[in-house]
C-alpha cells in the first residue's frame, strides 16, 4: 500500500515529467543549437559525430547555464528576486551569439508564462512582472529554476531536467536534419544522461563567476547560421 | 579591478588565489618565490590627443614588463600611436604576475601589440597570472592586437581582462592561441594543464555589456571533440566593442564559413547589450588564423576610421 511519502514522490515525478518534457510548449522544437549548420558543413555526419556534438553541448551547458540554474534555484528558495535579476543578467551577458540569446530568452519567457498560468505561485508572478517591466531578460535556466523551486522540486532534479532538455532538443532536431534513426538518438540520449550526476556535483560547488566554457567550433557554427539564407531552425 | 591604495599587481595575486582552476596549484616554486621583484611586471600606458596626434602621455613600467615610446609607423594612420609591449624575460614562468593598464582619453587613437609571441613555460609548482584593464573614453579607438600565446605543456595560466568602454568608442581586442609547440614534442599539442582567458566589459556608468570566460583544461574536457576544436589547432578570438551602426556595417561585410577540408572556420556574432561583435577563427596553422584576423581588423579599421591597413610586416 502506498504511504503519504510515496504519494508525494509520485506526483513530484509526474510534475517533473510535465515541465521537463521536450514537447512542453515553449518552442524548443524550433531550435537546433547549431546542429543545422554542423550538418550542412559536414561537422556532424553520423551517429558517432552526433553523440560527440551533443556531448559538447551538454558539457558547455553544465559548465555555464547549469551553474546559474543552481544559483537561481537557491535564490528562488530564499524568495530573493534581486538575486534572480543578477543571475539572469549574468546568463544573458554570457550568451555571445544572437541566436543563443534569442533561444534562452524566448524559451525562458514562455516557460515563465506557462508557470504563472499552471502553478500561479507568487514568486512566478513577481518574476513575470520583472520581465514585463524590463528588469530581467527572462533567460531559460532562471525560469526553470524558479518553476522547480516553487514546486519544492530539488535543484538536483532541475539540473537533470535542464541537461536532458539540451540533449533531447538537439537529438529531436537531428531526426529532421540528418540520416539517423530513433534507435540511435535514444541510445545517445541514454548515454549522455549517465553523466548528469557528476556534472551536477561540479556545478553545485561553483560560484556564478565560475561559469565558463570552450567550444569555438560551436560558436563559429552559430555565426554561420546567422548568415545562412535557407534555415529550418532558429539556431 | 584595481584596488585603491594597493600595488597594481595585487589584482593578479588576488585572482590567482581565488579562481577554482588554480586551487590545486598554490604551492610555491622551489626557485624564486611567486610575485617577487622581477616576477611582478607592470605597465601603465595612458594615451591622449595633442592636436590631431595621439601621444603616450603616461608610462609607468616595472620589469619584466617594458614599453619604450610611441612610434608613428602606420602609413595609413600617421597620427596613430603605436606601442610595442616588451617582456624582458621573454616568456612567462611559474610565479609570474603581470598587470597591464591601458587608458585612452577622449578621441585618442592607438595600436598596441607585443614584440613577439607570449610563451608560457611548463610548470611544476604555482602558476602565471595576467590582469589587464582597458579603459576607453568617448570616441577613443584602440587596436590591441598582440602576437599569439603559446602555452607549453604543463603550463598553468590565467588571464583576466576588464574592459570599460564609452558608447562611442571602439576597441578591437584580439587573442590568438596556439596549441603549444606542436612540432616540438608529441605531448605539446594541447598539453597545457590550465589556460583560462576571461574578458568582462562594462560601460563607464557600470552597466554590464558581456562576459566571456574561456577555460581550457584538456585533461578534463577533450579538445578534439566535435564542436570544440575538431581537427583544428589554432584559435583566434577577436572582440570588437563599437557603436551599433558600425557593428552592423561590419557584420554585413564579414563572411562566415566552416571549411573542414581546407582546415579553416570563421564567423562573427553580435555581442549582447549592443556591445559590438565577436569574431572567431579556427585554423590548422597560425598564419591562416592571423590572415583571417587581419581581414577582420581591416574591415573594422575601414568602417570605423575610414583608413586602410598598412601592408603586413615582412617578418611578423
């Protein structure tokens, strides 16, 4: 027989699945995170190069946005909106390509609106007001952190959902961009999910100023995408 | 950031003890202690206009950093003050702390470069740190285009650059990073332990523009991975702070492409908060990357000042 604690865990799991779903309607399907250019330019050609490309993307996310996500979750738990604004600005200032900024801000704002509509928590309303008044950009990692914090879902789980989301959206785009099967993409996704725990432990100890990265080719692919005439995806 | 009342290189010392990437290397070299005389270089260059010409109005220096005087050797911009940065030790060693402070007054125009590549030697204790502050007043124009950085195997190097740029000023800040002396030793290609390069820019009123922290730790994150370096060896990173209308004209003219077969990739993106552009290049060898950086620099100079680039130096 299920006790009260199990019931809480089960509904928490269902809520995480809902807000972490790659089909959650915040427009993630419109972005390929550079994969479109990578396929066009021959940097990604098969399942193994797709795995390596996706691994780079999730590693970069863990070393950058992932740290901000953890910090934002802690600020949200403390109800500190000023700190959330500061974190949001730090995320935005580190998005050095136009399309990466567009993606983060669009998905983050939609995610916040959806949270206001579905959950209606006071902190979500406050954050939504900040964005509307131009005090915050509304970047995605901050939005996800607030959403999870107001549902009392842990920062560890928020981090996992964030990392999973990066990989799932690239792999979803891969099915439309290149010759790769559902079998291959699911295998890649499963393999990358195994690294999330270690990446979380590292991000949980880092300061906001420690956000860093190194993926020059990814950034050049983003620049190529801005100049491309024919595009299926928004990045 | 310079702390009031403290020595200029104190910022480099403080940075070295605070960043996590150097936490494991806080031991002192068995040779000269870190941050002692001869290991704390300092250079402060202040440029100002006198009539149509820019002069080097302030020069403070401390070994091993050295600058002599402004030269006016650019045929296309005869009023441009050109300064060569010199490191008398010829390289960076464990325990070195370097601080550079560049200031351009209202309308000043300068070109700052280094005499040769910055070699960072292998280390078995401690690390080398460099801090740079670059301040540009209204309508100032600075080309800061040093020769490449060559981190030897087991090098540990952290660089932090704080930029403060007026909305009407233009800063071209270029960095070329070699993988090491790749023909010298099999472990030399991406053999450095830590190379951490960060740039943060603000407006004079303190508004944040952008931050970039590039962290290279080849033992933790594979360099040959797809999206990172692939088969490329040399990386060029050019930050351009310039007003939005100029940035748009420049972006219009700059090409972007990835040619895996030719071993070259390049392209520019718009920086956040209308700060300007960032241009990145990957190549197999330094000459290719330098040529692409020069191409971008030529477009920037033309669009911002109307002048062309002088012909390249034969031996640089």
